[in-house]
C-alpha cells in the first residue's frame, strides 16, 4: 500500500484519506492512502492525478466525493 503525504507547512495537522480507484466494470481496482490538511487539499490532490476511470475520496466512513474520469 502506498501512502502519499501532502504537507503545506511544516508541523501542520494532517488528516488520513483513502482514494479508491475503479476499473472499467466500476469495481475497486486499488486503494491509496493519502494525508492532507483538509478536504479541499485532498480533492485538489485527486484532480492532479489523471485516471481512465472513476476515483472516490473517503475519510474514514465518510465519502467525500466521486471523481469521474473527466473530473480527475
């Protein structure tokens, strides 16, 4: 499992998020953990990574957003 750490300023509090990458059949193909300051930073991080299928961003049991290929 890969963990991306995104830090804005040193010592900043970060929150754990998980990205779920989907395949052509809309099944989860892999998950990646990231740590960001807040939801906005996590969503910006998802948008920076192109992927041919959907990506969902979760923080614990809370789904933050689903990014379709045109959005991610």
